[in-house]
């Protein structure tokens, strides 16, 4: 007599796999919803939507000085010298190379990104989606816009009960030579702020957004000028979509988070 | 013999700002106009460390301590 298939027991590897798949699907849908929120906020702030290619040329990252600060391996590098971009804004710089920024303005786009993170832990993914708002124009305007975006996103995170904290930060630059100098300048001039939220415990926080001033660092490398011939100032606001979704799910539970987003529960 | 703040100012003007067409005074905000770049800040820190004989931890490299020659001198005991 044929035995009926064994029913997976709670806690079995099979049940864990099913639960993980459902959670992954839930996180992905939440990330999509969050992206639609950030896109709407960007559009309301006057940002122009850009579309970006799936991969970026290694030569673009070389032009950006990426390897001077982050000499580690790239993700998804192809034989013809392309890879996943470490951040969405590199695509924008590639598109705008040599441009004259006639008026201070903003752009928004979303890309699948890849990074070989030095540290491991929840939310540190090798591939992830990042929406960004890119700011370009006068230094004063870019700085003011960053300030407005910080207030806007803190309020948004608070509306989701995420208990956000805005903290000065610096990139995990390779800490030798000029890259160390860039890190110290970034810290000294408060060029980078991170929005951090508690993840599972109050002591463990996860950075879910960053607010960055690039001054004219990238403008010099991609030849971006203002109408008066001076270097453009640039900056960016970045949203790690899976990190936002993970934080929201950890705070509310996946079902409540999905209900908040107007999605069906898993 | 120059006092230490004057020595620091002379180093900044003679070494770090040389060829840039600008000269700092003791109360000039060194970092707000982009005068000090990522290489210069490392040289500046190394120079202060040599003057004081003490290492400056990265967490002390903040605007409150480095805004001007006067503030650097005050914070790191050169005044």
C-alpha cells in the first residue's frame, strides 16, 4: 500500500523553505510599494524620471574614481567589461557626461545594484534595488534640497512607525592614501547622512537611506558645468528598497506591513 | 621664533594652499570653500601630529575641531 506523502511538520526544512519563499515574496511586494512611494515623492518634488540600463560599463566606474575608494570585486561582471552598478547615480553620471546643467534640477531612477559588502548581516545583500534622487546645480540649491529631503523622509519613516534616526556617516572607503582623506573630508564636512532604524532590537540599527553631497567631485570627473562655466555641484538621496521593506516587516510583521501598504496578506 | 599657531598657518599657506591663489588667515574657514582637498587634509593632520607628538584619532576629525587655524590650535593645545 502506498504511503501518503508525509505532511511537512512545523519547523521542518520544507516548512522553513515555504515560509522563507512567502516572506521573500512579501518583502519583494513591499519593496515595490515603497519604491512607488519614493517615486511619487520625487515626482512631486519636480524630479525628472530616468531609465537606466541593466549593467554599467566598468570604464564609467573608473571615470568616477570608484576603484580608488572601493577596490573590491564587482558583481555580475561580464567578459566585455560591464557589471551591476554599485549605485543608481553612476548611470546618471554616464548619461550626463559633458552636459551643461542649465538650471538646478533633480532626476530620479531605480536600478538593480550589486556590491560585495565587507560586512555581513541582515539587509546587507549582494544584489538589491536602489531608487535614487539625483540633485545637480548650484551648491546652495543642492544643499538646501538635501535638507528638504532629509525632513521629508524622516517624516515618511515616522509615518510608518520606523523610529528613524538621522546620523552623520561616511562611506566604508578603503582606508589608505587619498581615499582615507576623502573619508575624513566626508566626515568633517558632513557630506553624508544616513537614516537608520532599529532592526529587531533597539541596539541594532540598519541604514535604509542616505543623503549625500558630492560637491564637485563627480562633476569634475564627468565634465558637468553650470551655465556660468563653473563646475556643477551634485548630490543624491538613496533608498535601499529591500532594506526599507525588511525594516518595515521587522517592525510590524509581514502581514501588517503588507496591509499598511494596501497589499493582500501572505 | 614663530609661535605654534603661526607655524601652522605658515605651513597651510606655504604647503597646502601653494599655487591655489588664496591665503588663509587664522580665522579663515578652511573647509567651506574647498581649499583643503583629500590629500591636503592628510598632510594637515600629519603636520599637527608632528607638532603635538600625538596621534589624532579619526573620530576627532570634525568641523568643531578643524574649522580654522584658531580652532585647531585651541583644540590640540597649540595656542
